[in-house]
C-alpha cells in the first residue's frame, strides 16, 4: 500500500519498488511460517485460513485510513465488520 501511494507522488519511480518488494517477500515468508506453526498446534488448516482472511478484511481498511487518510466506503465498513465477526467465529466456534 505504501509503494502504491508513493508511486503516485513520485510519478512511478521504480526506486521505491525494491524496498517494498523486500518487505512483501519478508511478509510472505512470515505468513507461511505462521500457517505452519498454526497447523502444528491447531491441527486444522481451516481455522487458520478463516483467521487469516478475517484479519486481512479487518487490517486493510484500517491501514488505508492510517496511511492515506482515505475514508472507507460503506462496502469497506461492511467488510470490516463481517471480517471481524468471521475472525471471532473462527477463534471461538
């Protein structure tokens, strides 16, 4: 999200692409390790997938507001609320 926001400001400068690519790669590696650790302890991949998708639905609108001061639309707010309920349901049910 930061790379996309900065590319609009700098006119598409590729110098910002490499640091963001490295951060995304690190995030992907950590995500895979998180899935592996979750599966080792919970023994149910569907709980981990539901929590991951729910977390994405909750975190992305919050990041958009914090990074870009962009007010979410009604659809984003509905996704945020349903994502929160889905994550809670996956944890407690």
